[in-house]
């Protein structure tokens, strides 16, 4: 299974820690609570919250790596 963790806009050290802690997909991050993520990765709750927010952005397609439609002056771009 290929990891999509490297597509998140997070520091490379955080991404490495996520993978080493068993978080191989964005979905695995989203399935965890902030406390669980914090404990498993060894980061504060604030950092865990940032990781989950970034995973949510990625999952919603608002990450720059994901294509998205833009509406400008009533036209799709």
C-alpha cells in the first residue's frame, strides 16, 4: 500500500514520525482522535490537532496537491 502521508503539507520530520508510528494513509490519521495521535506519534496535542486539520484539508481536496475547481467571475477555471 502506497503512503499518501508525503502529500500532506507538514514538516518532513512530522511525516516521518507519522509513518514510523503506523500512520500510512491520510484515512488512518482521520480515524484517530487528537489524543491518540498525540500519544502514538509523541507530539503535543496542539501539533496533533494541526496534523488532523491538514489531513482533513487534504481529504476535502483543498490541498494544493489535489486538483480543484475555481470559480472566478462566474466562470470555472
